[in-house]
C-alpha cells in the first residue's frame, strides 16, 4: 500500500513538472516610448551648438519676453494648440526643451515623444538652473 501511494505521488509530480515545462512561449514585451534625456545646463549648452538642433522654450510669451535663451523658439506648453503646433515640427531634428523650472518641459518632452519625436532633450532644472550656472539670456 505504501509503495502504491509513493508510486502515485511520483507519477503525479512527474506529470506536474512536465506540464510546467510545456508552457506556451512568452510573448514579446511591447516596446515603450523612449523617455526624454535630462541634461545639465553645461550639457544643454554644448548641445545647442549642433547643426540639427532647435532650442524650444515652452514657457508663456510673458515669461519669454522677460528673458530667453539665444535663438530659442517659443512654443507655449499651456496654449490650447500646443500639440497641433508640435506636430508641425520636423521630427528629424533634435529638440532641446526648457521651461522655468523643468516641469512643463518634461511634460512637453513626453508629449513630443508620444507624437513620434525621437531626439528630445530636457534641461534639468529649467531656466532657473541655466541662470544659476551663469549661462546667458537674451532680454
């Protein structure tokens, strides 16, 4: 009797372990959108010298008028047509995005990536970090 129980137990375990090995193959993990690269003011400044780069200021027109980076293009993140305006931009370019403190620009970068942009860089700390680093503004 004891032998019969051990035999049945052994067969049950063998059956269980072999069924676990016959599991369906794992499906591939879906690709996720790339996250924007956050860079320091020094790195952001170096990247501005690129030939295929656009500095994108996503602050309000009032903030922009108070001082902005040289050659920055204004595209207000809070405007009702932000997504439509972003969609018109050349996706082959690298966009260096900034705001006042980094919050809006991070959101703008995420929106750009969702629209198919692949080269998006966020200024970590925004314009505040830029000026704290002694970098120039145009007024």
